[in-house]
C-alpha cells in the first residue's frame, strides 16, 4: 500500500484506524465509526488528502457521526421498548441480524421519538419545523442541523448522548450537558418533566 499511496497517507489512515480501535467503547460506537470511516474513505477517493486525527474538522466530523448515531438509536430504542428485554426475547431474530451486520432493514418504521428541539413526538430535531415548543410559554433552547444540537445562547454543541440519558463523559471539548428542551443541566430531554 505504501508504494501506491505514500508514507504520509498510509500513516494518516493508520492513525485513523488506531484511534478507532483504541476506543474502549468501540462496540457501542461501531455503527458511528463505520459510517464515519465510509465518509473518510469516500472523501479520500474523491479528493486525496492526508488524514489528520488531530484536525478540528476530523474531530467535528467524528462527533457529528456519533450524534447522528445517538439520534437514530434513540428513535429505535423508543420504538422497541420492552420488545428486546426480558424473557420474550427472540434469539433467532437476534442471531439473524448479527449474521449480516452491514445489511440495512429497508422496511418502513413508525417514528415514535421525541423531538429534542420542540418536545413533540414523531420527528427528530434536525427535521423539526415547529415554530413554538410543545410547552406554551417556553422558548427554544437549541437549534439542530445534520451535525447535531447547538445551544441558541452561544452556539455551543449540546450533547445528544446526555439528552438520551446515555452519556457520562465531560470535559472542555465535550458538548455541553443540558436538557435540549428546558436548558436544565440535571437531566436530558428524555427525562424532562417540564416538557
């Protein structure tokens, strides 16, 4: 591969894959990493470049892939609550799904998710067209686009995982932990009683 791509390109992709494999939560984030890697490779073949895992654009694209994964997994988990736990699990169906990890189910799914922007059911925040929050007298706390959720006050990214009640991470570079519906830092949107 080095003779075709060059040492710097090879090292960039090597660091990219090492970074993915070093994540202790790789199994949880695998669908996000898979989609992110597909985009990295597609961009490379369209316009070759050296992958730099320290680059802010790289990190932003990775966070975006994780946000999209969290949003889709939140919608899927709200649809199947109760059907995949307990003694009534369908192990044959699980095994069938595991044997084809890259195949997609093209069957239409009924959306029963809560919008992290307005609080209404049936659509996601990036596709929200509502002009008012579900609770009368409230203002929107966030805006959303394909890259995730952002606080209106200062454009800071808002952690989608926290709003799904799944994130325990923190730090200066991590998106802010606030409820996307009311702005409270003690709970996420899925646990918001003020909605």
